[in-house]
C-alpha cells in the first residue's frame, strides 16, 4: 500500500500523519488479501447516467458513502440515480478495522449542508433517499441535530421523497437519539456490523448491547418508524453467533436485517477470514424470516443502502400484510 503525502508543503514530514487516510493503521503489518470468488462480480461505473449523478453530487460539494467506503455497487446504484449521502464531513472520529472511510479529527459542521443535500435530492428526483454520516464523537450531540435539520430540509424540498437514515450509535450522548427520532425519518437504520465477540477487534469504539438498545429505543419512541440493521460476514464469526444476533435484534423489534460479505479495502484493514457462499446466504435469509423479520436481504453483495428504495416498498407491503393477517384472526 502506497502512502501519499503533500510534497508541496515546505516540510512534508509535518503533513505525513494528517495526509494518511488511516493514520491509525499505517504502521500495522500487512494482512493477506484473499482472492475473490467467482460469485462476487460487479459492473464498473462509468455510464452516462452514472456521470449525471456524479456531476450533481460534485456540484453540491456533497460526500457519499458510496465513494468513501468503496462500495462495490456504486456503478449499479448511481446509474439508477441512487446515492447515499454522507453528512458531517468525510472524516470519522473512530477507527473500525473494516472501514475505508478516512479517520482523524473532522472539520466543523457546514451549516448549509442540510439545504445542499435537500437540493440534490430534489434535482435527482429521488423517490427514496438514504442519509448516513461519519461518527462525530467530537460533537456534544454526536451530530443528532444536524441529522434532524437534514431530514427537515428534505421534507421541504422534496415532500414526496421517503427518508432512510443510517446513524452512528450516539454513544454517551444523552438525548441525541430523541432529537433524531422527533424528525420522523421513515426508516431508522443502525448497523451492528458484526457479532458481539468481534467488537474488540472489528468495532472497538462501539458497544454491542448499546447498539441493540438504541434500536429498541427507536421503537419505544415511535413505533411507526421502520427499524433496520445490518452485518457483514467473513470476519471470523460462527454461524450460531449470527443466529444469536438475529434473536437479539428481534428482541429489539427490528424490522429489517441485511447480511453481506465483508470485502477487505486494503492490506492494512481486517482480513477476510472466509467467503460465505450464496447458498449459505440463502440459508441465513430463511432462518431470519422464521425469526420474524419483516424483510431480509442476504446476499454476497448486499449493503445497507443497496436497493433501499425497492426494499422500502417491500417493507411497507410486508407490514400491511402482517397487520391484515393479525386483524383477520
């Protein structure tokens, strides 16, 4: 892996640390990178519609998790004018071992960002939009009010657009969750990312049961909001741990579960410890439905925001079918 520094600076050594995308990983030993199996193949970006989405994103100086996290589905999604906007900058205050988003000390919030995002949503004519963010542990509320302002701005600029948010855990930020829920997104997503036993090595800044409680609390505050969570497999988890995670999410009344294959961004990131086969993904999907999830997406290339608009329609239909069935008893 090459490290690029700013050679235009008079003393490049002063810039070396801040110019490294992941300074906390720079001195780690390289991890082996397994060859991807045949079932993991994606279309390269570059179509005219992809370019149009790209132009709108850049015009509004927006950040997308599609780019920052090196999502393999960016070609497909941007061709359909589906983009997941990442608010509050491109620099995360945490250092998860799987994530390709830049880490370090972020800049101050852009007060105009909510309106810029809303304008882009309107120009793209999105039926459904996903808004996520970096972790902002440096902010007193973790960025909760910025999320709420963005939701409200989209409601004004594009009232017919449904809104899905993918939030941090707001760890040790009392009252932050309540601010976001009060803005009434249509879907509240918070990813567990992996099983509980992996947190120390994969997601060290987070707490597994805090994330479970966060999702449960959303339902307590507003039961009409759909809740969603996702994990990656291939990080050394055992099958029984995944099944326990499903039970934990259902105990929190989570509606929608996504399961996708972890893909290692660089040699400095957590290694892939196994590629899960399509048949194994299908088996996870079957079990998850038996446990009571309204919707499950479980494939190698499943990502939190992949097909989010279509999935929201399916989610609403599943809730209606469930409600009808209960009423008919």
